């Protein structure tokens, strides 16, 4: 795969002397109300999530989105930039949702200091929020396979995912685990513990169909996630290291 070092501003509408409005008037609307560019990104999210970057051709994208090749070229220049912008849109959506509980956890950990009861409450609250936002949100569930594909076969777009999702999550978990276990920031032990807890959380999502099968479910619902959350919090708290 070619380099993805360019920014999303490498498009005609951002060229010197051209305003976004000049190009916006040429963008059609789909029956669902999404501008062509955004609609293509939505379609690409599903395809890249199913097959990964290498497994999707431009022809597949045009057929699935019901657009001509010229639409891909006009809005994105090609598959490489379309993928990059798909990842950016993914991070904007998921990062925006998870950002609030992550920031809340960071704040509560700072306020708790060495108070183990307060730290435990912060961790439990965080995992409850995580469950509702990640497991009970159908839109997030639809987008997560792109993240999974990047873990299996990372592309040059992975740093975008790391900065907007993993780094923030690991920072919050590091604060909680470090305060709970008295581990120094940046230490190898803390890094390993954080990675282990994060892997537990993310693995729970990746293997959800196994859980569904064992419980006779076909999918999550808000009610089912509410049932799971206290048990998931118990597993999380144990993994963090609370006695």
C-alpha cells in the first residue's frame, strides 16, 4: 500500500484560491440525504470492515455506492485517500463518543488520589459507560471491524487510530492502574498491565459472538448490555488489581 502521509486537505477544495463552497455546489445528494462524499465513506466503512484495505477494489466501492469512478477520483483522488478519510471519520465518531468517559476517568483518578474506594468507583463507572457506548451502540458496532482489521493487518493509517483511540484509552487506564497499584508512569510493568486490561476490554468486543452463542442471543440490546455491565465491571475491577 502506498504512503498515507498526506493529510485530508490534499483535495481541490483546499487548493490555494479555491474555497470549499466552490466545490460543494457540485456535490449531489443521495436519497438518504447524505452528500455523495459522505455516502461513499459510509459504504467504504462497511466494505473495509469486512475485507480490509487490500481486499477491497475501487470497482467494488463504485458498485456498492452506486457511483461512477469519477466520483471516487473527484472526492478522494483514489482508494488510498478514501481509506484514510474513512479512518478519520471512524475516529471522529468513535473517538468523540469514548472521549467523554475517558476524560471523566482521568479527572476522577486525579481527584481520588490514593483513595482506593474512590478509584474503584471511578473504574466501575468507566466500564459501565464503555459497555453502553461500545456494546449497545449499533452505529459504533458497525464501525469497529475497521479497527479490528487494522490490528490484524495495519496500514499507514494506523497512527491515526492509535492517536485518537488507543493512546487516549491507554492513558486513562494507566492512570487508574498506576494509582491503584502504585506503579510509576511509563514503567514496563504498568505498560504491560494496561495492555492486558485493554486487551481484555477489546477482546470482549471482538469475541462477542461466542458470548451471544453461549447465551442464546443474536445481538446486543440496551437491556442485555445493562444486564452484562455489572458483571463486566467485576471482571474489569479484578483485572485492574482491586482486592
